[in-house]
């Protein structure tokens, strides 16, 4: 190295990573600085590049530059292309100037002569002020353009999880589904809104079970904050809202993963009554924990792994209630779960009942479709009524001058606007089912025909779903006699199952003790208004269901209502 040459370093900066990828700003700045160094006979020994805003003082490359200068402990020239590449804030400019001088750096630029006299300082201040103004003006223009696009129904920030930007004719960059994550989030939102996932903890466990869903930790778990953000994003309903920019809730041009009604139902569940947090000890090792109760005390059984003398661990269910006869008396996991699986295996109706059930369900389906068509007129009246209420609130807001009253009116107005959007969405979509009757009925019957198949998948989310849909309440287990007779859900009660192998019809007077009234108690004979007594005897399940169905005209409606809870689920493993 030539001893006559003075050492120099180059500092170049662009505002963002996008400018770094699209443009050649860093290279052009470095080339211009090298030409200046050659003209001044400087020896360039290092180059520092930054890609962040000039309004910030804490920059990685600038920090490294200051550290490099302090380590050299000798005067070094710091070359910059222009003053706006050094800083775009007057305060930050002089802060960095002081740090450079303290570290032994001397600032130079091909565009400006830096000096300590009053005229040079004045020019430097003016140029720094102009750079700051340009930065602020660019920020204002960018914000205004982004806000205008958001007002038009376009999302302008990073795409939310499960969605991505795609160039669309007539729209520019538009949010579209990013599969398979979009389907996972759609299932999570629909399941939580319908109550199939009772808590956000269950949503978290479902998303963790999805292989392609991005995880936060190496053990395959995700943060609760991510679940909360997913459930709170209105973008998944196809709408846009940016309160800090005064962009109220409005329909977006992108297609939502769920309807606004489903999203609102999820928000109501979040803001509703407090629910117990998800238990960490409910896992795939013991799917029946908390569902099977002790027959002696009625409290739910707990479970654990017990280590034997050989060091091998064995799984057990047990009752941990003090004072119970079965306190701390273990039940082998395989014994209890095998007996439960055997019961599920037998919990399947005969094939003959499905034809009757399908006809009944089809009748209820058609009736609901007619009701949905008739409901359009009701929705239109509701929309007109909401318009009148909104117009009245606006008049009141104009007339009142009390801030608290205005705030209350604005909250009420925002609520009415949301209700109006939901009604308009129903009018736009119309009474259109997501799938045909045959597809939905077949899906429901696959579960009803063999819930054991879903249980044997081993997935905790699906196993807990079986417990919720197949049983009306917890079941009891006796250590001596085994699994007690459970209370089944309505579909399995209606379709028969193991509990209706032999059934008889009751006498007209019922099963209560019967007392013959003596004729002398009455002044005249009383004619009976009851039907003749039915004959005793065993009936086939299909015969019994048919008699009950014709005797109760609303049976089909009850069955359809209950089956609809199953129809809307998607069991991919069946």
C-alpha cells in the first residue's frame, strides 16, 4: 500500500430491501465514491452498505462503520454519494456527524464540501432539512396512496397467513388463497364459530396437527398469540378495516375464506363468557381423560404414566378424588380404551334405517330450502329497516353537541353497519348450500355408520369430536363391571344402535302403578278418551322407528337439526 495515500471507507444506503432487489442504487453510489477517491488519491479499504430508512440513527452498517473507525484509531475519510444518503433527518444527521468525528472519521462527498465555518454549516443544515422534507413528503404521499387503495377495498400491507398476493387483471396485486394453509385456517374459523372447537386451545392443537402449517417452535407447537391473530383478522371474511387510518369496515375485492357471519360468530365467542383454558394434560396419550367418570363418586378420571421397578412406564387411568372408594386405584389404559372402542364398534345402526332417515332428512332439507328462499324478502325488509335506523342516528349525531352522546351514537352506528353488511352478504350469496344434499348426507352417514373408524385415527382433535357428537354426557366406568351404559346423542338414539336391540311399546296407561276406579265414585259412567291398549311384544328397530316417525310429525325436523351439526363437519379421513 502506498504510504502517501490516505485511507478511506465508503458508506452507501438505500431505503428498503425492495430498492436493493429491484434497483442498482448501492452499486452506483459506490462507483461514484470510488471515482472521487481516485481523484483525491484515497485508498479505499472498506465498504459499508445499509438498506433502511435514513430517518433512523441505529443502522447495522453505520454501527459497524463506527466500530471499524474506533478500532483503527486513526483519521479516516468517510465517503458518501450525497447528503441524503447519509441521513434524512436533521437531528440524526448531526448525531451521526458527532459520532463520526469522535471515532476519527472525516465526512466527504462528491456533491458537497463539508466545513466548520458558518456558511458551510448553513448550507449543510439547509440540505439536511431538504432531505428530511423529502422523506416526510414521500411518506405522506405513500400513506395517502395506500389509504386511497384501502378505501377502494384492497389490502395494502403484508398478506395475512393463508393468503398471498397475485397479479389479477383489473385489480393489480390481489389477495388470493394460499393452499393448504388457507384450508387449515378456514377449518379453524368455522370450527370455532360453530362450537366444535370450544376454546382457542383446541384451535391451537388442531393447527399444530396440520403438517404444512408453519410452526413457531422446534417441537411443532405454535404461540397462542398467533391463534388469537388468526381468529381476529377480518380479512379472512373478505373485508377490509384499518381504524387508525379511518378506513371503516368495507367489502374487499378479495375472496374471503369464510363468510362475515361466521367471522362475527367467532368474535362473539371470543368476547363472550370466560371459558376454562385448555388443559395441558389432555393429549393423545389419554384421549378419554376428563370424559370418563368414576362410577363411585361421579368425578372425571385423571391419568398418568407410572414407572415400574424395572424403569418401564405404564399408562393408567385413575380416580384422584379423596374419600372415594376408588381413590388412587388404577385402571389400565388398554383395558378401558379397548372396551370403549368395542362399544363404538357396535354403535352402528342397521342399513334399513338409513333409507328411512334419508327420506326424512330430504324432506326437512327441502323444507328448509323453501324457508330460506322465503327469508330473502324478510332480509330485504331488515335491510330497509337498518337504513332508516342509520339515517336517524346520523341526524342525531349532527344535532347533538355532547361528546359522550356522539361517541355512543357512533358505536351504535358501527354495529348497525356491521349488521347491514351481514344481511347484504346473505342477499348476494343467496340460499346456496356449499354442497349438494347427497354429498352432505353421505358425509354425515359415514360418521353415524362407523364412529369407531374416526376414533381409530388416533388424532386427538377427531377423537374429541367423536366424544362430543356421539354422547350426550360423560360416561361412567366401574372397576368391577366395566363401562356403564352411556347416554347417547340424539342421532344415535333415533337410529337405534346397541341400545335398541329389543324394544316394546308401552301400554296406554303407561308404566306407573294403575288404580282401578270404582264405578260408584262417579254419578255417571265416564267414557275413556284413550286409544285401545297396544299389544305387548318385541318390535324390529325399523318398525319401531317408523311408528315413532309417523306418530310424531316433527321427528324429521329434530333429526335434521341434530344431523346438521355433523353435516357441516369435514372428516377427511373417512
